[in-house]
C-alpha cells in the first residue's frame, strides 16, 4: 500500500510540474505611446506563423503613454511579438499610399529596421523555465 501511495504522489508531482512548465506568461508593455488615444494591439507569433494568424492577440488601453498585456498559458518555446498603436481604433494598422505606416509600431527586443516590416529573427525571444516580461518601444 505504501508503494502505491509513493507512486501516486510521484505521479501527481510530475503532472503538476509538467503542467506548470507549460503555463508561462509573457507580459509586454509599450512604454512610449505618443498619446493615450485609441489602444495598442499586440500579437504573439512563432517563426512558422510570423505576421500571419497570431497564436494570441490582445489589446490594451493606453494610460500615460503605457499599455500592457499578458499572454497566458504559453508553452516553452521561441516567440516574437508585434504591436501597433491603433490610434483610430479601427483594428487595422493604417498606411500611407506609398506604404509607410501612419501609426507607430514595435516588436519584442526593440530591434526594428525602419526600412521594412518587423523581422522574426530580430524580435525572437525564449520562454523557458520562467515567466517573461519586457518593454517595447515604438
């Protein structure tokens, strides 16, 4: 009977550790929005779906130039986040006729080239053994 109890306890502990290892959070904060008008829209990607359909999408109001979201239940892995200031709250990023963005945007790791859209390799980060938190600058 004791052996069965030990096996049960070990199985429960292993299950709890496995579940918690897959329930990480990513907290992303835009720290320099130029106004509190509109909202900031965030999208979480992997390399395979980058700039396509996001794994998770969130939006947040802006208060005193800052906007924060939390992506929950994120498995360990490699990710990137893109966000933009949706000033007019139309749920899309607006562009000039020549293709230049009319609204500010940013990406994880703050390593943007202003001569094109965000690139996965420049924005990627790891979710491994703990929750992740970082600031994004437009």
